[in-house]
């Protein structure tokens, strides 16, 4: 779209429009942007200012300066009344939004009733949920709910990407720990007494079975073997 000459504008304005349009068509977008901005600052006709606003946004778009172009397209869409021009602006907004903003997708573990808030954004949604149109950078997701610990997680957002955030609540119900069978340990003196008693009984039994026991001298008790 180019700015048309209007009766209320001077000849210098009209020649400036021609110059800026020539720059744009020749892909000299920096020059076109400079002239379009200069023309808009001096324009007195609202219709001409609105058309210049479109051309400024288009120049910024061609320069890859999407964060600057997007809000200008959005303002243009709010101001324009013609449905065709409005539809064209909406198409630009939909195309540029993914290049400017990112998305945060939040899920919660152990907190079905939780709600999440994006710090410094002011938006609170149920968890799981998705935050749309988030500017690139570091963001803090705050999760909380009834009978749930307040949790915070830092998320890095990049334009055109979906950044996941998983919130795990600490006071979630956990299964009881597995019971490990404990090996019973007897004190050494109890074990020794049992061994001594066993040896004594064995010696007595042998002596009862054999009047002249040949095994008696082989029994090793606490005094050693004789």
C-alpha cells in the first residue's frame, strides 16, 4: 500500500510520498522507513497518517524488526474501518505474533486443584494451562492451591517456541517406604553360651553312648583342644 496524495497536503508532502514509495519498491527499506516516518510526523490528514502507519509497519517488517512492526499493525487494525484493510492487518498480526512471542505450557504433578500465575504478567490460569504471547526472556511461573505448597519455576522463553514447565508439589501423597527385613543379631555372649551348651550336651551324649569315649579328646571348648 502506498500513501495517496490528499488535497490538504503540500506538494513537498506528495513528492515525499513518491520518494518513499520508490525506496520501498527498490528494497531500500531503511530509507523508506526514514521518509515514511518523517511524512507521518508532518501529515495533517488522518487518512494519510493511517496509510503512512501501515507503510511504516511494512518497512519494519521487511527489515526483520518484528517486535517494532507488530504493535503498529495492531494499532492500525484498531483504527481502520474498512473490512478489507482490517482483514489484511489481522493477517499480518497472525503472521508476526509467532516471530515476536513464545508460549509457556505448564503441567502440575500432585496438584490437580492448582492454579498458575506468570509473574509480572498478571495472568492466572488453571493447571495444566498455556500462556500465550509471552515475550522472550526469563519468566517465573508461580503455582499454588488449597493445601498445596507454593512452588516457583524459572522458564526461558524464545520467540516462536513452546517452553514446557512442570510443577511438582512437595506435599503430594507418596507411597509408604518399602519394609526391609531386618536380620536379627544376637549378642556375642548369647551366641557363645549357646555354643558352649551345645558342646557340653554333645560331650555328655558321646560319653553316654561309649563307656570309653574316643572322641572326648577331640572336643574343642573354650580351653582349646587337648
